[in-house]
C-alpha cells in the first residue's frame, strides 16, 4: 500500500475545506425582473353609487329588468331588482329608468397609441419590421397616451383594451392591456396585474414582409412554421439554462449566470405560461397548425385574431380552449381572408365551451363595438340562430376578459368584480344607442351631458 507524506494529506484536506467555504459564499442570485415598467394607475375620484331601474345585461347570460347596480369602493357590490334600503344607504343615486346597463366594453385587438391619430409616418410605431422574430419589443414602449382615439373609444363604452404590435412579423412582440382612463403616461393606464400578451402572425403578412422580392426567409407558409419552431427551440434552451442556474443556486452552488436575451425573455415567459399568445391568423389549416405548435413546445396557443375561417374548426378551438376574436363582416381584402361566411362568429359561438370575441383592429370601429356585435346578432338570427342581447354582450365583455386573462377582475357585473360599467340611452344593440355614462373602477370617466367628464387630449386642444 502506498504511503502519503503527512504534509500532502494536510494540503489536500485544506484545499477541500477551502472549496466548501467558497461554495457557501455565493454571489447574489441574479433574477429577471418580469415587470420593469409597472403600472402607476390611480383610480379617479369616486363615490358609492347606485344606478337604478335599468335593464341590465350582466355579461354572464342574464338580463334583469328594472334592476339596480351598486358600486362601492370601485367594485360591484350588488346587482338586482329592489336592492335593500340598508345595502344602498348613503349612495349617490343615478336614475337609469328606460336606460340599459352593461359591463364596460373590452377590445382585445387595438393599435391605439402605437398607430395614433393623426396618421403620419412619424407616428407609425406599431411594426418593428427588422426581423421575422421581434419578440424583444413591447408595444407599451410605443404607446402615446394623448392619442385622441382613446377618448373616442371611451365615448363608445370601451373601458379596457389590449394594444398590440402590428402583424408584419412571425413574432411581433408583447402587447399591453390598458384601462381606458385619461393619463399622461402609459404606466398610468396600464391594467394592474394583467398578463402580457405576445403577438404572433400567420400567413401572408410575415411571408410578404420578408420574402417578396427580397429572397429573405420566410418566403412561404412552410418558412413561417420553420421560423416559429426555430424561435421556440432557442427559447427552450434559454429556459433550460435559467432553470439550471436557479436549481444550482438553490442547491448552494455558485453557478455561472446565463446571458440575458430580450427576445428569449419573452418566449421563456410564454413557455412558463405567464405570457398569453394572441395570433393573427385567418385560415383554418394554419390555426390548426398553431394549436399543434403549442403542443410541440408545451404552451397554449391562446387567442386567434381575425379567424376568418374559424367556423371550419369551431370544435377544435373549443376543445383546445382557444378564444377566437373576429370581425362581423370584414373579409375578401386578400386571398387568406376570402373564405368567409357572415355567420362565422355565431358558428364559433354555437359550440359548447367556445369563446367567441368581437374585436375592432380599427380606430373607428372600436367606437361602436356594440353595434358591430349587433350586426352579427341580426344577420345570424336571419339565418336560423336564436341569439339574444344577454348572450352576445359576452362577446365584447366577459369572453374578451377571458381572452386577456383578466376575467377574475372585469368583464361582468358580478359582486367583487371591478366596477367597469356603461349606461346606455337605449338598447346597446340599436343603431341609435349611445353611451351616456362610463365608469372605470366605480369612477366616472365619461358623461355625455357633462363637459367635466369629456377628456380632451393635448393634440385636440391645439397650439396658440
């Protein structure tokens, strides 16, 4: 048996002890700040308010005649006919006789603030057309809160909206959910604790933006799919590196910190279920492939926007838990938007466990999403459907909230939900309907009869 000199044994033990001491003296753990631009939204002045004697559409499938809505501390306290005198004691009373009340309208697809009015090249901040994958950009960094279209949308009853980047890219960047309250900063509108969305796009837009005459991928729909897959392969490796770092650090080791990457930060958030997909996609076969793409990389395919051919795969969408955000009658303006039926939204909605949503994608139709919805109800009922006001209001309220991941906070008139409320002068699905008063978190933000509640942007005030 070989013998070691005592001095060598001492050196070996000392070295081992030194190694233990080094692992105990860890560097500070590095983490990714997932909310570096937090909401600074503050509720406007509000009082306990009782809206009385209206026809109420709750957003949950109920229509209540001669009903009251009580708002306390920015929340819905109670909804129903003849609320108890004790419950409503001390409330400011608003007589809503012969009027209708709904939840605030939610638009899941808007570009207000990133393509603001007046339209000008200097204001065109919605498409970062520099790479097919620009997951690193965030729409909120382009939002101009003084866009007068925010005020016009509020006058149409819109209390919440998601601002998305454009659809030139396969992966266009993060969207942001805003409360449609007047503010001088984006952070002052940002919906607290709403999850981020990620804009993706199928079909003609990305392959046209890069492939047409440029010989740059993607040039085809198969190139589109390859681009998505490559992006999520890289994101998977990025997530694995950070997961390993966190596990090694928790084990008392002192691991090397992975290199940060903004693009993969966002895609990692998708893989972890914290960022919701919002996919501009028209054709049935492409939506089906995007569902499978999500399964390949273990994330949920989220909401399909525009979904012109949603009626062809309504069962698949419902089975997979995908919302479809659609127009009533925009179609035929390009090949992938050609195979439309006017009953599209109604056919998607008719399937059990579906999530049909009506969206604008427009600075003008956002002002009348209630009447866009009415067009669908009227047309579908002419063709054998039996849609009612109390049902279709969900397309622009509770279903929209579900799409944005905020259904626990808003989208319906239920006790405990945010008091986002609209009083209409008549049936909101009438061509003559106008929003008379709008409340966000119980605070009045618009009153058609009172100039104090008719916000004007700096641009509309003009210059002297």
